[in-house]
C-alpha cells in the first residue's frame, strides 16, 4: 500500500503534517509524537528579525475552536537556523519552513538565508490576519499575491508553497494568482478573522480586538475552499482547517488536497497527527485502496 505523495518533486512518506504555528518546530511535541512518522514538520513562521508578537491576551476559546492573535512571535531567522533546523535534521521527515514578513524585501531576505539550509520546501505565509502590515495585506489582493509569489520564487532555492487566506470573496482568484506567479504548491486555509467579546468585562477578549478562528468550526469552509481551488489550479494543494482525525483529513484529500495539515487539534490531542496517519491507513485497508493517489480529488 502506498501512502507517499509527491509535491513539487519532494517525496513525503505520507500526506500528514502539522499546521504552522501549532507545533513549534516539533521540540515539545517530540515527547509525544515520533516525528519520523510524519510526512513533514511545518515550522512556526520565521521572519528576518525577532518579532515580539501582539500584546496579551492573544488567545480565546470559542465554540468549536479558538481565536488567536499571536502576531507571529518568532525568534528570527538567525536563532532559527542555529536551533530549529539542526533539531529537525535528526528526524527522517521533510522540513517545511514557514516564512513571514512585513514587506516583500523581508520575505526575500528570509528565503535567501534559507537557500543553503536543509529545508525541503518553504511555505510563504501571505495570509496572517494578525499583523498590520504584510501578511494578509498581500493575501487579499490577487495582483499582490501574484507579484510576491513571483519575487519569492525568483529568490528561493527550494520549491515554494503559497499559503492563502480564506478572508476573501473568491478563493479561486487567489489560487490562480499564486499559480500565475509561479507557486509550486498552495496551502489553505489560514484562519478566518473573528472576534469575541467578554460580556462581564465589557471588553474584547483579545487585546488585538480581532483574531483568527481555527479548529473544527472552520472545517466545512476549508473543505469547500480546497475543493474550489483544486478545480481552479493544477498545482498541488495542502489542505487544512479544523482537521482532528483521519475522517476529517480524508474529506480534504477527496476534495482535492494532496496533503493535509493539522493545527488546533494538536492542542487538545498531541497525538492527533500520528493517529491521523494510522486512521488513513486503516481506511485504505478497509476499502482496498492500494495508493493514496487514488483518493486525491476523487470526489468531483
Ligand atoms: C496559535 C496559532 C498560531 C498559528 N501560527 C501560524 C503561523 O505562524 N504561520 C501560518 O502560516 N499559520 C499559522 N497558523 C494557522 C494554522 O497553520 C492553520 O492554517 C489554521 O489554524 C487552520 O488549521 P486548524 O483549524 O487545524 O488549526 C496558526 C494557527 C494557530 C491556531
């Protein structure tokens, strides 16, 4: 039985990874999860310099998920290449480095400095709703998506995944723009902008006022967007948004995702990724599926 998938020439032993920002670089989770069993580890977003993130409180629970406004806190590329990449290199898994920036130049700087690093792919986050400049400002305008994709692609040594925002009217326009700019793959969805108000304090639950909604509540929106994007572009898609287990992951694969990522679910079940790998295998055995590729986009 074959569970491996190929994205832009990179071979993943199975289609399951975790979603950026919910797993660090796997250090804490390596106590629970054998990282060798994952298709890839996707790192937290890394910028050219350290970012302190947003003021607290910056997470809030909501029905069916959570809101976060971390604001891409990260130690910067220098610490990251010294600490996180050597840690991940110990494992037999692919390394996907998530990149963030406030300007095109900042994205390019990080991408160039990753050029000689043993990262397998770069995931370019142009969809974070929690930073004022950059991030989502790029991800909501198709011309900007195409332009930044082209710039990053011109400077990247590794294949690039453009991570798209769901906070748009028509996801197919953004998917096509990324493809036109030369993206090797796209990933979606990032979080949906939301808000929660604490009625007892009569104040916003998050210091940032708004935050990104993630978790099971967003899954039907994510599956719909993955399906629409898969109909619109030829590049492979990494699907995410509310996946908790193999059943959820299989919905994304059947909708057209070549691989899937698990985010918020890791917070209450640190075994969610490996359980999903096992569950997909059990599903394939049950239905006599020889190759996972038979399932990708099988529902049209
Ligand atoms: C606490 C938190 C931090 C996140 N940080 C990042 C990040 O650094 N870069 C990024 O591209 N996405 C980030 N995301 C978005 C997730 O990678 C994912 O796209 C989204 O949460 C939907 O998947 P889920 O419902 O499985 O969490 C973050 C999400 C959460 C909940």
